[in-house]
């Protein structure tokens, strides 16, 4: 498992939240964020990027559309994973 995703999943477990991966396949929608997380009364969509990865245009568009419709969606990478866990997911 990738380090950023593992760190997020461990944090969500700590507060007895849940998550599910949005896995690509023949019936899936392209551009959907990697993880849907439910914890501390929030539903949050996370697009995980490891070191050196960059979001694709469709991923940027999808995150923007989720936000425009009142949802919470974020790009998470090694540089901001601790901040996302603390400030967005509310895990101390």
C-alpha cells in the first residue's frame, strides 16, 4: 500500500471512521477521487498523489465540481497529508 494512503487509513481507523476506495474498472467513472472517507461527521473525497505525482486535468475538474456542489474534496500528497489528517479529517 502506498505511504500516503496508509497514513490516511490509519488515522481514520483511530477515530472509528470508515473509507472505501474508488477503484477504476469498466463500470467506474473516470476522474473520481481515490478514497471516500467518512469520519467525525464528514464525508470527504481524497485524491491521493505520491511524491512526484501530479493531478490530471479530469481529476482537477472533478475536485472542483465536488467543491462547487458543496462537497469537501482535496488532493493529498506527502507534503500535506499530516495537515489534511488534522485539519480536514479532524484526527489528532
